[in-house]
C-alpha cells in the first residue's frame, strides 16, 4: 500500500490569493542571462526577469531573518538538495527518515518548500553506506506560483565600459577592460497565485503567506547591496484575497496595468517613477466586476510612485514602511 503524505487542514491558507508586485531598477541588470550576463530579452524586444530570480530575493530575505530555507547554503557554503537535507536530518537526529515522514520533516522545517515546493530530486549519498532516498510524493508542488516577470516600459539597454582595479597578470601593471550591460530604467511586474488546495498539501499557512508578502517587499530592497541590483526599489504590492470556497482567479494581473507619460521624455529615456503615471483603472474595473468573490485587498505603495487613480478607500494598507 502506497504511503501518502497526510494533508493538513488547520491553519493552512483558507482561500485563493493573487499577487501583483512591481519594482524598478535604475542603471542595473535585473536578471543576467547565462551566456553574456546581459539583461534577458524576449524576441519582441521586451526585457524579462525569471521567477527564479524573484524567489531568490524572497529566500535570501527570510534567511537573513533567521528562517530555515531548503534552497540555500550550509554555513555559507554552496550545496545541493541532498547535502542540504542530509545536514538537516543529522541536525535533528533523524538521519534515516524517508517516505511521507521525510516530506513532512522538510515541510515543517523549510518555509520555501511550503511556498514554492521542490522536485525532491535526491542523489545517492557517498558516505559510509549508500542511501536510497524514497520520498512520497516524488515532487512537491508549492502553494505559490509566479509567472515570469516583465519590464512594462520600453527600456533601453546601455553598455558601460570600464577597467578593473587589479592587473590581469603579474607582468602587467594596468587593469583589464570590462563591459557591463544595464537597463537605463525598468519597471518590472510579477503576477502570482497562491492556491488553497495546494496549501493543504504543502502546509502553507496564513502566517506563511503574510511573511511572503513582507519578503517580496523587503527582499528586493535587501538585494540592492550588490552592484548589479543597487538601483532596485519596491514600488507597488497588491494582495487580492478571495472569499473562501471561490474557485476563481483573474490570472496575469500585470495585464491590467498601464503606463502613461508624465512629461515630454521618450519612453526609452525614462529614468525614474516621476517620468510616468501608473494607471490601475483596468484592474479596478475588473475587481469591481467580481467584487462579490473578493474578501479584501491589501497593498503597499511607494510614496514615489505616481498613480493615475488612487486605490479605493476599502483597500487595506500592509504598513511595511510605516515608521515604528
């Protein structure tokens, strides 16, 4: 008889959620491609950012706050899934855990597994004896899924030339030439859905969801201590929360966002939020049409973003940037 992981119903996500998250970058590379480390571009010329990059922001933030993450390092050293899990099982004195018991341990310990899931693709260990990993299920689907992010404006890619400080070899006295490709300015949009049914299996709780919202907002900001990400700022976060029992979602909330010029600058010359108006009119119209399905909308807004239409009075401020 196949052993199955026991779904948890208490305190898991009670209803479906959708997220719209916007952040921008100025003179930086939001997500370098694997070949030339240039900003990633679609065939139509629009730039994009992978969901993997967004999840990295979130994971790094919660790790900095003392939370355990599955996709991370051990004492600052890179490791694979097998090494990460082996180290954790040894730490909690459960080195032989397997099957559904192993999956439960991972979900209880690692918040990113509850959010995003994992392929659970283990490799046989090379210790004193070979270990056969047997997880149930083999692949864990997380409750939270994000689309690929897109740069909403027609952004301009700029190549910056420079030189390194150190010489390339001992017999040379000058540094080597460098090339860095960045975006002049880009407003990046992500859409995501948190599914309440998947949450029962991945054990994602209401508290986990609230922490995810905080990690999105603060994670992008925290990541700005690297040279390529130094120009990143969170601008708008909307959490659309449905009534319990509603089997409904809009999907791709970024489709309902429009940008309008705020001055005489060409779009590819935009350099800050003061160069455009962010128009949520389409989104507000869609929400009004389905208002009976929606329990509440929560949001966080940068004071520098210029909205064409202000959020409705019944939207609830998340308060992440409210002074303590």
